[in-house]
C-alpha cells in the first residue's frame, strides 16, 4: 500500500489534534455558560474586559469591577448601610443572623430591596437569577468568595468595629463615591465636636455601660474599648466604667460576658442595653434579679433600651443614630 511522506502524516495528525482541541474548548465554553456546578471556581461571566472595569485589590485577591455598577448585591447589613449612605441602591441583601436589620435607620430607602436570607446562608439561586454586576461584603469567606466570583465580580472588605471610618472610605473608593464619603465624615466630625462641648459644659464625665442581650444565650455582655459604640463614646470624651476598662484591656474581642452573679460590673452613671430580636425573656431574667435591682443605675432610672441593629455594628448612619440616642437620654 502507498504511504504518505512523514511530514505530511505529521501535518495531518496536528490538524486532527487542533480540530479536537477546538471542539473540546467549544463544548467547555458552552457548558460554562449554561451550567452552575460546585466544582467550577470562576465563571467567565465575572471576567470583564479590562477597559470596561477597574481592578480592585482586597483581602482575597483582586477583582475587576464595572466602572458604574448598577446591580449591586451585598452580603451583610453593614455594607448595605454604607451603600445607602453613599446614595446607592443595592438590589438585594442578606439579613443579620442575630441583631435587628437596619430598616429603622435606612427609612424608606430599601423598600424594594430583595431579601437573600440570613448572612450565614445566602440564597445562591436568587443571587444567580438577579444577575448582579458586583457583589460586596464584609469578611467574605474564601469558599463563598470563589462561589460568588463565578456569578459576578466580588470584593471582600476588611472591617473592624473601631475602624468603621476607614471601611466607609474603602467602600466609597470601590464604588467611586469618595467625595460623598468624605462629606459624610466631615458632617459627623462636626457633630462630635459640638456634642463634646455640650457634655463638657454640663461638667459631666459620665461612665456609661453598653450592654447586649442575645436571643438564645443565657448571659449578657458589656461592650469594651474594641467595640463600635464605645469608640463613639470615646470621641465624645465619655467612657465605660473603670472595672470594665480593666477587664476589656486584655480582650481580643469587643465584648466581655457577664453572668447574673457579676452584674456589679455593670454599675455606671447610665446604661444602654442593646436588645437583639427576641431577647426580652433573657433581659427579664436579669431585671427580676435582686442583684440587678441593687444597682444604683437601676435605682436612678438611668437604664435605656436601644436597638441592636445600630448599636452593635455599623457605619456612619448607625454612628449618627447612636448620637441621637445619647442626646435623647443624656442631654435633652
């Protein structure tokens, strides 16, 4: 039988290999467009043309986000608060696992927002159907980041309770709203300056306990120097009681648990109690205790219950809401 020259045979083999490779890649591309398998780590849908996006570096890597995102999804209430403060309207958000949602301070600005379920278990199917062009959230886990990144460009944001101002500016930079964020912070600082003078004129260096009651846990806690609300008190030259400062000085978290037997640690000139939804039963157990009723702050009727949605974590809107409460109960 007649045989082909060696270079011709090799050329034919290369041609067939190229043909198989093209077909395989085409099938993979089509499959990537129409399936959503857990094994994939990144979707072509999330890869935008570089000229149409900005590369943002963050704790989990870098993401190329649209220049003017229109369909933003947020994975927590704090990010939602920031975007609303920056006059943006996310299309969907999760709700908090324990604290109340931000509705009381976001007013009518989130009426049409879609609920994605709890922060700990967002509804992935809903997220896919909403076709977002940007997903934002605080401390997104690496596994969720890989999952979200297949749906849309995703940015994980660093957050510390006392570093909320830097976080606000970070998010503002991502969505190109830096000027608005700086304006909000300037207004807030002017308010702090005015209120600091008010407290100084009253000649009051109040010691204030800030507490939280959970829904399911059989204890309470006071918030220490690492917490969001206590950092705001510090800006006003107010502080938590000395005993709490001493205990909290070695803490790595923003709270210290307090058993019913140690409610003496909560003694203060004024007490603000942040109640999680459904925590009334636990709060009542403390209120009914003779140890609680012996506290001077209780006898003097200077115990005030407040909403945990903005007293525990938050940004500029929550900070201003805390200032509102301080004025309402301590000044007016």
